[in-house]
């Protein structure tokens, strides 16, 4: 039960035990180890307690056991953040505190996990959760670095309400990771923009990043929403398109590696047959659109620079 729960959180992007040097299985076993502590008589007091409770209450034993195990995993996750990433632990606490007085969002416990949910509208519990990659694309386009935590929560709620393909809740821990990831990426781009004179390759890399976050991200979101692309492949496609743009516009030799070889870098074990049947058409189309967007962006970028140089008499 604990292993399945940790695997689910890992797959959704809410928690990555490999950052702690552990596999999901090892982390899950560590999470529930304390439950198996014996007392002086050799019994397991925790399990003995829920057995007695199941006999005196209407709550089935399995439900109580499930709450106990998943609650123990969640506590272990939070302790891990507090010990290894105190900044993230503080952000999670601030999110919970802000939600207590937020007009449009509140905390819910779903399957023993704290999630953020809109106060209005259907939650669509039968649908899958937003993945980290898809939510990052939506959040990136709507949020700004100067937004308050209350404003960021409002943005999240609006994203959830504006769609009907995914469950309208989002895990608190995943949202904290989302905020930090989005801010780090924005800050990285801003630092690049403010770093003074750039080389040609650095400028190309910045433009390519914008293309992948914008045009490519929108296409991948569309493919996912229509069921044409597995959610697990979104991040791999984004990285592959970034590689294609860099090889084409920076190295100037876009034929140095085939699209199959490039995608294989990001989907380990991908076979040529699987690529041809499931990925080639979509990747070629996404890459074509990205290249065209890149050409337009570069023409605009460097024509503006040329005009600036002419105006300055250079």
C-alpha cells in the first residue's frame, strides 16, 4: 500500500525520492517502519489500536489501515522536506496558511493527501490529475515573478476551472514545487537577459528556450488533451525539440543526428519501430513548427538589433 502510494506521487511529480538518494520502494518502507515497532510484550501497538477501533466504530478496518499508512507516508515526506529542503517546507506551510483565508480556494484531503481545490464548481474526481509538465506550461504563461502567494493560488484555481479534461484539484506539495520551478526558470531567463553583451550562441539558446516554452508547449498540451500523446512523453518531446533547435541553429548541422536518435536520448529504450509507429509524425510536426517559429523570432530579434546599430551610427 505504501509503495503504491509513493509510486503514484512520484509519477505525478509531487515527490521525487531519488533526490534523497532513495528508490520509491525504499522510501515507502522507511515511511512505515515506525508502525512496526513492538512494545515490551512483543505486540504491535499501532495495529492493535486500529483493530480495537474497528470493533467499536463503523469505519472498516481496511479504511483505518489505509489512512494510517498513507498518513505515515505523508508525514515522512514532509519531514524529509523539512530536513533536506527547509525552504520548500516553509513554502508549503505558507501555502496552507494563505489558503485559510483565500476567497476562491481551500484545502481538501483526498485519499489522505492535502490538495488545493476551488471553492466553486465541480471537482471532476473521476478524471486524472494534471501532470507537473502540463501544469508548468499553463502556470508559466499566467504567473509573474512579482505575484503574491495569494495571487498565485488564484491563478492555479483559474487554470483548474478553465478546463474539463483533468481533476480540479492540485496537491499542495506539487504546487509548492511548481512555484519554485517556475520562478527558477524565469529568474534564469532574466539573469541571461541582464547579463550584458551576449554571444550569438547564448542569444540563440535564449530564443530557443522561449520557443519550447511557448509554441512547442502549446502543441504538446493540445496533443495530450486530445489523447494523441502519452503524458509521460511530454517532457521528452520538449527536450528533444530543444536539442533539434540547438543543433540546427547553433551548430548549423541539423543533420548531425536523426530525430529518432535525439528522442532516444530522452526516452531510454526507445526502439526504431516504436518511434516510427508512435512518435515520428508528431515529433516531426512539432519540430517543424518550432523551427518556423525560431526563424521568425530570429529575424525579428536580429533585425531589431541591426536597426539599433544603424540608429547609433555603428
